[in-house]
């Protein structure tokens, strides 16, 4: 199949999957599902609760579930890629953000755990210093943290740990 034709089929499938996923999660779809199950249950006595009667609901739900897995997965894949691209754009465009975090989703689990540990360590250090509102890139975090701690210490008067210097107090007022 040529590329334009293949692209068109993928585009149509993408649109169909998005619409089907959206509709499947709607209140109308839930009401329809409850209605189908209710009709099936009500018709049980008419068919003597036969194996064929049971097979109808089993087969129907199996087919719908099987097909929905692929439709939902396709929609989630597309949404995931879109979110990653948006985040990558934000990281790449922000002057102080670390470009090392662009495409972080490609890291293996061990590398991700190392980053989680780094950010936990950074949060712990910030909490110990009472500075949890400042943000840093992964590249500058330790250096910036040390600079902030030194600056904060130099502004404090001797013997008044945690109290702002008069210059800061006048700005805060």
C-alpha cells in the first residue's frame, strides 16, 4: 500500500478510535450498557436461562471488551505522546529548566528511580532549610540550593537563626 493511502487509513482509524473512546466513556454509553444487560436479564425466563441465552451475553461482552482494549490503547498512546511533546516543549523553552529531562520517558526504570531519589533528596534539603517554594532544574539544583543557603545565612543577624534581616523584614511589610 502506498504511503498516502496508508496515512489516510491511520488517520481515519485515529479519528474513529478517539470518537469511540470518547463515546464509550459517556453517560449515554453506560445507560445503553445497563439497558442491554437489563433486556438480557429480563429475557432469561423466556429462553429458560438456556446455555444459548448465557452465551449471547458472554460472547457480546467478550467481543466488545476485546475491541475496546485496542481502541482505548490507541487513544492513550496518542494522548501520552501529545502530553510528552507538550512537556518537552515547556522544558526546552524554559531558560532554567534542564534539557536532560526532555524525553525522560525513554529512560529505563533504574534511571527513573535515580531521578526520583535525586528529587526526594532535593525536597528534603529544601524542607530542612524552610525553602520549599523555589524551583530548580536538575542541573542546577544542588548548586542553587547551596547558594540560597549561603545567601540566607549572610542576611541573618548573628544569633537569630531563621529571623529575616531588617532589609527583608521591611520589604515583607
